[in-house]
C-alpha cells in the first residue's frame, strides 16, 4: 500500500504539472512517453506467446510515439492524417515481412502490431485531442479524475465488500460489488467536479460521469483479458505497487475516446 500510495501521488503530481503548468506540446510529449512505455510492455507480454521480430516491435513503438505529434501538428485538418498514417503503417508492416526469410505467423504479427498501435497509441492520443478543446486542460483533468475515482472506488469497495465474482475467467479478483462501487465513485466525482467546470450542465455531468464509470471498468477488463491470454499478472513492475504502465492507463484507453465523442455530440 505504501508503494502504491507513493507511486500514485508521484503520477498525480506529474499529471497536474503537465496539464496545467506546461505548454501543450510538452503535454503531447508526456502522452508519447506513456504510449511508448505501454507499447513496450505490450510487446514484452505478447512475446511469450508470439515471438516478435525486433523490427515489428520497433515499428509499433515508434508509430505509437508519433501519434500525439501528428495530432498536434495536423489538428486543423481533422483525422485525415491519422488515416494516412495507419495506411502507411500497414503497408510498412507488409514490406517488412517481404524482407524476412520466415513467412510463418505473417498475419498474426501484422495484425497484433497494428492492434497494439490502435489500442494503446490511438486511444491514448484522444487525451491530446481533448487538451486542444476550449478549456481542454480542465476537461483532461475532469476525465482523469473521474476515471481514476472509478478505479479507486472499485478497488476499495471490491477489496472490502466484494462477495460476488464479476467475470472470474478474465479477472478473478474483480467483484460485482467493486464494479458498482467504482461506478458510483465515478458519478460522485463527476458531480463534485462541476465546481471547477461550471459551464457543464448537470445532465452532461451525469451522462459523461456514467459513461466514464462504465467504460473505465470495461477498459480495465480488456487489459485483464489480454494479460489472461498471455498468462501474466502485471504488465511489468515499472510502477511499484501499481504494476506497469498498461496497468495504470488501461481504463483511460477506453474513457478518453468515449469522453471525446461525448463532447463532440453533446457540447
């Protein structure tokens, strides 16, 4: 618990600094760092089941790191450059395989590499998209607070009152009580956050808080499914007490794009 607390406080301070006190391009650089570490962990995880040539891992990590910068540099043109980027990456992965002597697992290697870039790199980049919106620094803070409140609520309620398993074949430690607690914590945090984002309507607060509360837990379960498939407990020991970078950002990977879509529809 002490390691978990120290690591969590350090990461919260880093997040506050990058959101409120530093230029947007540095926020994008921090996002790239998180993506790069997450992708590194992913390729290490999957290496136990599917041997990744270094060329594929390098392309995957480098591509993910570039995504926030593409968003930063080409945001006026919308998503066209992201589409071009993914097309080029897919072609590059095929070309890399053309140069290899071994053609086995070609589809698996290409598909898993592209999946990793999409799942970790593109999903996390929605934080940068949100940061560019009006009051983007407050919106990013709101998203992170409500998402992590759900994580904390699920952990506290589940560890103390959890009696009924949620999906034991995927995550044996998660409980129905924990899921309900996480959902309630997310909505409560969203309502309290209205005091520093006063222009948000109460209806928007409830809808966005509920969506974040649901998708935060789906994101956590999604990463648990990946780890279960690869037969590991933590994505790494990079963050003492919390596991790895993927363990920390798994819920954000789902809540960031959902919250962005919610903002585009309802604001």
